[in-house]
């Protein structure tokens, strides 16, 4: 089975936000893809990617230390897409 990890969408968002340091939060099943994701994102952008290796219980489980990592952008992978805007979740 081929996974669509939406790399073009991630790259687009990084460029749109002019982010320099990215934190990727992956569920355990995707952690083996962390190196592939990091390489692809860093190759297409001028960023440093940090992988959050702590637990992840879903989109509401934002790492407490993400700000201490100096990340400009947190990208979370999960099982379902969240639609978010300035007014909240759709």
C-alpha cells in the first residue's frame, strides 16, 4: 500500500508561513517514515526538521515542549484530516 503523506501540501505551507524550523509529530505507525519525510521536506525547503518522538494521542495532543524546541510550525500526522481556520475546527 502506497501512503500519500502530502509532501507538496507540507512544502507549500512551510513556504507560505516562511517557517525555518519544523516539528513533525507522527503516530507510531509512521515513525519509521520519519527519515524519508525529513529528507524530502528539507530538500525542498530551507528548513530544519525536528521529529517529535514522544507519545501522540491524536491532533489534540500537542507536545508541551514544542515551543522550547524553537519550532515555527508543528505538522501533525494522524488518521483523519482536520479542517482548521481562525475561527476553530470545522
